C-alpha cells in the first residue's frame, strides 16, 4: 500500500545472480529470497509485520567463494550489530558466509500529522545467522538476535530512519552498534 512505509500487504523478491565460467575470473552463483508481510489492524494506523530473507552462494569452479561475493550480516539488515558485525573474521578481515537467514517480527504505527508529515514507529525483534564460510573452521550455525525500536521519517530529501536496538544473543567476536541512522 506504500512503497516507502508499507503497513498492509506483502512483497516477495527472488534474486538469482550468476557469474559463469565463460566470462568471469571468479565464477559463482548467489540465490536470495526475500519476503515481507504487513497486516494492518481494522480502523487503526497500527500494523504487524514479518520480514524474512534467506540466501545461499557457492563457487562454480570448485574454488573457495571470494569473500566479496559472500553474504554479510549486520547494519541495516540486522540492527543492533555493526555493518559486517556478525560472522567470522580473521586478522580483522571480514570473511562473510555462504549461507544466511534473518527474520524480523514487529509492531508498527503510523503517525500522520498532516498530508506532508509521516512518522512511523516500529518495535521489532530480529533473529538470524550467517554460516558456511570456506575460509575458517569456525563457521557453525550460531543464532543471533536483537530487539529494538525505530522511528522512520519521510523528509523532503527522502526517507530517514533512526533506530536503537540491543543484541539479545551474540557471539564474542560480533561487533555491536546500538544506534543506527
């Protein structure tokens, strides 16, 4: 019902990226499925939402998948953690992972002061994992989660989102970032 701030409806997105042997020095494939469902309450501006993402990436020539082509987790796709804050690192180099999933459950409300202003408040809980890196033995499936609140503003120059979230489950090497803009 709204491209920037949906509150009712659903969206599905399947992405398939392939870099074939014939035209690439680094052949690989990457498949990602994203799904979001929003359900608005009757006679109210309040809504529930769930957002899911799952992905897999593999090399096509039996070499290791380059880290630049691997998945990353943290930042905007997993609030409460820094960008590339979840997952294995070696010598401060982020390794990413060949497999990823994350799910966000939440409650939101739209505040419309007039036809020009729009502010959304969302309470959310996110859980997910990143695993399968071929560059480390420490790549087991380890669940992470965070909970938080976000304020989304529609400004004349575009959307602006401010969030505060706290990791609920984390690993010792994960980098935390509570505020996100």
